[in-house]
C-alpha cells in the first residue's frame, strides 16, 4: 500500500508517539515500507528576540535526534530526521522532497480555533502531497 511512511514526532506529546509509530509499523508490515520519524525544532517566538547561532541549532538538532532514537529503542528500521522551522511546513517539505506517500501525525485535543483537529495536523492535511493519517 505505502512505500515511504513519515511519522511526525512532537516531543511535547510523548503519550501519542508510541501510537503513531505502532500505526506506521502496521501500515508498513504488508509492503515493507520505509519508516521515517521526523521531529521539527520550531524557532523561538519573535517577542523573545533571542538570536540562536548555527552551532546552537546543530547541537539542539543532535540532542533531539538522540532523544528520538532513545525513544525508539531497538527500532533500527526507522530513520530519524530533525528539521528546523515551522512544523507543518517542514513536515510537508520533507514529504515532498523524499517522495513520501503517507504521513502520520497525532493531533492534540483541539481548542476553538482549531476545533476538529490540531493546527499543525490541520495544515498538514490541507497541504500534504500524499495521504495523511491523523491520530486523535
């Protein structure tokens, strides 16, 4: 069914990540699809006006990748990537650049501004170049 599955991992929603990875494994089991876990390090809010240098960004990405690999445990079949930027944009860009045919994203409990699904999940659903599975 799918050849390349991208799991968007948000470190702030740890409880949902196991479910997302289990869903990816289930979808990949029939076709031996490649699974990639992607986490996105978002920029500091503008009102904080903190300038982050390149070395700090690289160190943050290395730390995020290490934490993600630790969370995956023995799941060596899952590739790990870390990107910098706005989550929805980076997820879509990674999917486009790597010919991903399924994105799995967990959604938080919505507020009034994003009633049906979370804001990142909503943007991914609207703009993704492929199938999107949203876990609620």
